């Protein structure tokens, strides 16, 4: 199913369906046998509710005034009556694609919206249309690196349609002999493997005798992980708190049901930090406070995991995990504003949420 981005000229507050042809090329190889069975002729358009900080009332005003469409940010501002802060949030969410504006260009255009000095809002010009008034020439800004784009997507939308965060680290993961999740289907059951991904789900059903089931995701798909109680106790802070993990263990396959039985779990969350600035340096390079702040924004979006059904004291062992993050964030200069990086690390970790 094609997913289309939030856009000021196409989105409603809720997700909607739009007519779209079916593209067989977009199917994963493992689902190729379903190619002739799919009859969908629609795409999903993300709605404004996906953007953090936008309210239904203001977005209803935007849609009501939209008519055949807005042709500029200034046109939207004048016709919709939205606050500049709301329009900036739409720009943060990269919602002006239909106007040919990137996230950075849109944010720059928002700076020119001055409610106290706009001639169009003076009585003399109230009846003049936006097209009658001379517009400022567009600024030509350098494009935002795709890694920075993805992190900002997660910051304001909790997802990204541009790329998967793990895709930027594939070369570094290969050096660590980490396989892409999609390759598990090609291996023999019993093979020893290492996989990595963002933590999507953590579950411990009451009938599972303390076994934890995790689902992690990389750019190729998901991997299901089984964590036995003894392994959980060894890696408790990582299992409970990490956003991005490497899991080593035995792959088991039975009737196309594939999982990895973990015997080692490593927290790789800090490796995401360089991507925030558009760079992917060597994984052992020191990170900057700016990168740490950006990954902290990603922290609440990643690993929105299902909570385990039994109460667990997840505060125990958090100090060890925090120390691990801090050691991976250490910079050569001890005077390099450590407070921001420290706060960022704390924000990456869960805020004391107990599993249920």
C-alpha cells in the first residue's frame, strides 16, 4: 500500500484514501505470490493528526479555506488565518511538498510572515488579492541531508517515508557481521546469526513463563526475538530501555515462522546520533551535543513498544545503561557542554514506565 505524506493541499485531519494505481514492483519478494490477488487501487494520505502539536480546529480552518489549493505559504497564511506558529509546525513536518518547498525552504518562508507588518492585513489592502501584491523572491538554500530529514520526520511525525534510520548504518552493521532481517528466510534453521533493529514491541504473556518476545525492525523488515528469563536478567536494562539493539543467537524456522533465540543483546542506540546531522562517521567517533539533542527527539518516537503484562522494576539497572550511553557520547574536550548530552541520553531512555 502506498503511503503519501502530509500535505497542506491534500491532507485532511484524519488519514484518507486517494485513487492510485497498484505498483507490483513495490511488493517484497516474499509476497510475490500475492501479486495477482491484490486489487487495491488506493493510496493512504497521512492526515494532519499525524503531526505533533496540530489541533483539529485549526486544521479544519485550513481545509475550509483551501478551495482549489494554496499556491504559497503566504497565500495559506492570508486565507486560512492560521497562526505563524502553526504554519511553522506544518513546515517542520515537511507539509509543503505540493508547493515545491522542502522543509528548510518552508521554514525560511515562515520567517517572513509578520502579522504586525504585513501590508496585506492593513485596511488599505484588505480587498487586494495575494496575487496583486509583489512577493519576495525565494531563497535558494542548500538541501537538508537525508539523515537529518529522517530524524526531523521522526521528531514531528513519529515516522518517516523517506528512509529507515537503520539504512544509514548498514555499512557499519556489516562490519559487525550483522545480517539484514530479510536474509533470515534464506538461512538454515539452527544457524547462528546477529541481527539489529529498532525495538517495536516487547511482550511477556502471562502464559509464557517469563519469556519475553521482542520485535525489531531494520530497513528490510522485522525479526522476532525470543528472550529467555535468564537472558533477560543478564540484559535487563538493555531489553527495557534500548531503542536500537543488536541481537545475537540461534535462528529457528518452522513452517515459515522465523525467530531468533537471543543469547546476547547489545544497545546500539547511540550509533543513531551522527545521522541527525546528516553524517555517518565511524561508529566509534565522538558525538556532538547537537547530534545528541536530535536523537533525543527521536527517542520518544522510536520503540513505542507494547508493555509487558507483569510489573517489572525497570529502574533497577538503569544507571548501568545510562553510564553506557554516556561513555559512547564522551567527547575529547571535557569542557564541551556535557549537560546537553547528559540530558539527551536521559531523554532517550524510557521515563520510568513499568511494564504491565
